[in-house]
């Protein structure tokens, strides 16, 4: 049982913020009609002290960082006027979306659920009548956010159609049926909602982030803590865990922030946490709240009484994953890194890599081994020598996870993933979500919690992301049965690599050029221009470390407005992990 201390509060201030990857770029331009219809009321910072109201469905006193004041229906409004006005009115959640409800009949206003989710759409919103008392709004949807704040992109293609029905209320039309949730343009969504990361604990005692989206308001701290207590989302449920004991909840359904310190008062179930779980809780809360404006630390309480830290309570606490690395290339048969424009050959086992005539090379974390693909198959190379670990046909580039396991995949049977441990022992696990697919790249995230696959689609390319299930020793035993499409992009799939725990870079072919697209789990994607003849990409942990090997054996690095040749005579661009 976790000991408690009365009197002195155990306050945890945030350490200096670790370097983090930037939020994904938001696309779209606010439509002229929307800009004219909305009046910007002004901006205020999130309060750093005072009470914080709780709950996504309690907005009566919550302050938004940006507030809009849309107008209600006007006399004589047509059915189309009502639909377009209703969509605009949903930009204001004030008083439980009171203005938007004015467009609805009294009965339906009580039933409509704006918290069901958000459909994010860009471009015009054409409307057509469907009989005397119904109509359809056509949208170019780009993403959707569910009630838990999880975002998924929407497949490009035909317009998304939303049906509305109407009834007469006196002399005026009102909406009697509408889709649940709200509709927002992407720029409007980015103004009203913020991207946050919840942190849980994965295999190997590492912190694993999960992206969620929340209304930017004073209740944000409460919502983040409540989400931590609810646990990870569906795709991570079998992959990560939380230090909070089952049944732990907020005592008053709110978290107060005073002088930058978040006071988190929990129910008695929290007392079941031992020292190890308590260390996990502290790291989860710190990592989750560290990016929230106005919050500089936190205090944990149980029923109003401060929790006391146990001696050596931070020993064995989960760690952050930071993966920023210099590019690794093969030049004239030598494997080495490029540091400030200078090629530095690697020693040890790396000196034999070039002799094996590799087409693809992946370095293990810590650079203690490499996995390469050549004409024989996937070969594990270390100081102990070279070992052929997979000789199946149509193999693609191998990957490592953070525990040093080699992952190899055959495009001919992508459902079966072969795992080779550092000692050469081989097992296979199933990936049912890859059945019938022919991936060109499969990569494991730096924290080992997710696996991504770049596959062809009817419209071009897509990235599927599933969870990795491991046993108590971190050994992979399965993937989640299903995966989410986290990116759609045009062009034939060429290559994929992670740029951190949540973001990835994709190469897709469009004629002689290769387009670079940066996407992420639960994030917007953004096109980053094209590289002539791009054939390999290395994420390196962040955008500044991103590299693309293009035509003429030239290595390209990102610049503010595109790509620049940085090195030449590169025969291969390696990956890490």
C-alpha cells in the first residue's frame, strides 16, 4: 500500500522539456463564407490557477482559448440556410452548443449528441434537396475524431454525404434529424482543438505516447488526467499498461490548477499502487501534462491527503524514448555515418557489411548489429559473424525493434512475420491485417509498441499501423488483429520509416519524382515536396534528420522550402531500428 503523509505536499515540478517532434501540419484554408459568418470574440490564455471544470460534456463555464460567436437561425431561413448555419454554429461549444441547438426542433435538440465526434472537411459544402423535407450536404472529408479524441484520416474519394431532415415549427423550418457529432473545417478544427499525448508504459519499461485531440479550454488538464485513468485506446490496450490501479478515479471530477501546480485528487483505489506502479504513475502524469500551457508541476492526493513519495521511488521508473541520429550510408563498400557533412566509417562488424552486397541495411539500436537484405535473404551481421535468418522469396527490407529482434517480412505472405532474437533463435507471429496485402516496407516504432506497413491501395499508397503484443519479457507474441489506416497518399509506394514514436515519412512515386509525405498516428499528414528518383528514406528521429536517397546516388536533406542535395556517391541509405 502506498504510504501517505499529512501536512507537507509531495509536489513534482516538471523537468526541462525534452526535445519533441513538432505537430503535424494542418491543411486547408478557411472558406470565405465561414470567415464572414463568424465573429472572432478574442483570445485568452489557459488559466494557470483557479478551478478547472471537468468533463467533455460540461462546457457551461469552460473558457476556450479562442471563442466564436455564430448567430442563430434568421426568420424565413430555407432548409439549406439552416444546414449551413447549423454547421457554422457548431464552431461554438459554449453552453453545450446552445446556438447550434437553436437550428433544431425542440425534441431533436434534446437528442442531438455533439460529443459523438468531429468530421473534419475542407472545401465547399454543396447542398441538394432530397424531397420536400430532407436534404443532403456533400463534404470533402479529410479526417474524423471519435468521442475519445482519436483521429483517423478519411479515405480520399467520393464526397461524404450527410443527410438532414426538417419539420415546420410554426412558420419556420427546423432540423428534425442530423448526423451525430459536429462538422468543422480543418483550419477551424486546429484553432478550437489541440493535439495532446497521453503516456502509458510499454515493454522494456519505456513510455509510449498516444495522440488524442481535445477542445482547447480550461478543462484540458482534467480531461487529460481522466483519459489517463480510463487507460489506452483500442489499438494499444494489449500493448501497454498504466500504473494507475484499476478503479482509480478523480474524487471531484475536476483538477484544479493553482500557481501552475495541478492538484490531482484520486480515490482510495490509488492506495493499491506499490512503489513500481507509483513510479509509473509519476512519469505518466509528468509526460502527459508537461506540454500543457500554464502547468509547471503536479501534486497527487488520495481523498484530500497528499501522497508521499517512497524512498527510491523513482528507481526503475519508465524512460522516454529519444531517437535522433546521424544518417548511415554505404560509400564505396564502407558503412558509416555522415556527421556535419563528413563521412565517418564504422568499425567492428560494420566493416563486413559492404562485402555482403546489401540492397537494404538496418542498424540495431545501440549499433551492436545490422540486418541486411541481399540476394540470399535477410542476414544478421554482428561481431560474431553473419547469419542467414530468412531465405523466403520476395523479402523486403528487415527491421529491428528496441530489444534487438530482427523482423523480416515476405511480400508473398505478409501475414507471417518472422522474428529473430539476438541469439539467432527464430519464431513467427501472425499479422492478420496484412492478409492479401503486398507491403513494400514494414517498420517497428522506436518504442516497439506499434508496427507500420506501407502498402499499395486503389488510390495510390496507404500506411497501416497495428499494435505489437509482447510477453512479460518483451518478446513479440502477436500483433493486434486489426490495424488502422493512418495515411493515404497518391503515387506508388516506395519506402517508409519512423521519424519518432508517432510520426513517419513515406516515399511514393509520381513519374520520375518521388513525393515525400509526413504522417503520424492520430495526426494530420503533410506533403513535403518531391525528390528526383527517390528510392530510400531514413527518418532519423525527426525532420532535421530526415534523409532521402535519390537519383545519381545523391543524398537529399530537407530545407525550408524543399530538398537540397547534401552528399553524393551514396550507394545505399541505411535505417535504424
